[in-house]
C-alpha cells in the first residue's frame, strides 16, 4: 500500500514556473514507477511524465523541454518542475505510483496558468 500526497500547485502567469511535489509513504517507494498525470475540465486524464526506479524518464510531447520529473528514493519524493507554463497546462495534476498490477493515486493539486 502506498499513500501519495501532492503539493505545490497554484496560480501562475504564462511563462512562469511551478514545482510540484509528491510525498509517498507506506511501502518500498523505490520499486514503483512514479508518474505525473493531469486532467483538464472536460478532458480525460493524461500522462505528463513518468520515471522509473533507475531514474529513466519519459515525457508527453506537449511538455518535452519544459517539464522535468525527478525522484528522491531516500526521501520518498517525486517532483515535477514545470517551466514556460502555458494556459493549456491548466489542470489538476495527480501523482501516480505503479508496480503492476498495483496502481496508486494522490488526491491531486490544481495548477492554473492565467494572466
């Protein structure tokens, strides 16, 4: 069992930056593939980025070059550094831990990009 708690969301102007954090607890954190997903109003939840236990990361095309995912297996933390934010990045961002067949989600944190 893994518990995930996101933080760091908020309101930011276009072109600005935010850093999301996800604190994990309850299991051996390092064995999970960790990811960030987002869901905008009226749209399906989509993957933003994920990172394996070894640090290999992959990104959605829409955020490549702007977002960076990282993890700290000692602190049980996952981060999403978001730069050059655009209005279309507005969404609720969710932290995800996966080790098939187990999948865990956080409660989400709102990110709003607006002037």
